C-alpha cells in the first residue's frame, strides 16, 4: 500500500513552503519574491553567470528565468553583459548595486532563520542532513537524466516502428 508519510517527494516538498513562509515577511520588506532572492543570492555568491548556469544553480526553468531576468533588469537589480558584441545568447548576468544591497539587507534574516533551525538539531544531524540533501540532489538529477534518455529511446523506437 502507498504510504504518503514516507514518500520522499512528499516529505521534501513539505519543507520548502515552510521555509519560504518563515522568510516571506523579510522578502516582502525587500520587495522581492523567493525566486528573485534565489537568483540574487546566487549571483552575490558566485559572481556573473550565464543564464543556463544560473538556471541550473537556482533550479528555475530556463525560459522562466529568462523572463524573470528581463523583469529584474528593468528593476535595475541585474544586468546582462555580453561576452560577444551583439550576442545576447552569450550574455552573463551580473548584480547591479541595488541587487547587492537587497542581498546584504536579507542575508542577516536568512542567516537568523538557519540559526534558529540548526539550534534544534545536533551539529552531527545538521552535517548529516546537508550531506544527504546534496547526495539526494545528485541522485535525483542522475535519475532524471536516465529517465530522459530512456524516454528518448522509447520515442525513437516508436517512431521507427511507425515508419
């Protein structure tokens, strides 16, 4: 029988909205969404990135991120910097001073939230959890790629049968 309480996607997805909710009043004060925060803090930590690298690091769909960065650029949070003259495709996204200020304004609240959560765990539990979450992410990505390959194989097989 299916056991929802032990279903991994269910367990993981229950955490994120709670974290977002706990941080949301700070985001509202900064006039940004959780998705914009993820983009800003990633650029703050990593420096300028291509759109595809940024999409991978933030787990935001590439087309969604492209539209988001257009809006963020209009708000003067970021800018696209062309690596090649006239080619937006090879642009890197970098933070502008307003984006840096938003990050620096929100980092203390983000850090405080993590401190409050970690205080409820032993140091060993916290390190284990981080290690396991990183491992889980890698495994999920690996399985997703394998499934995409298998789906492509099945589609090619179906097409060859139809021809």
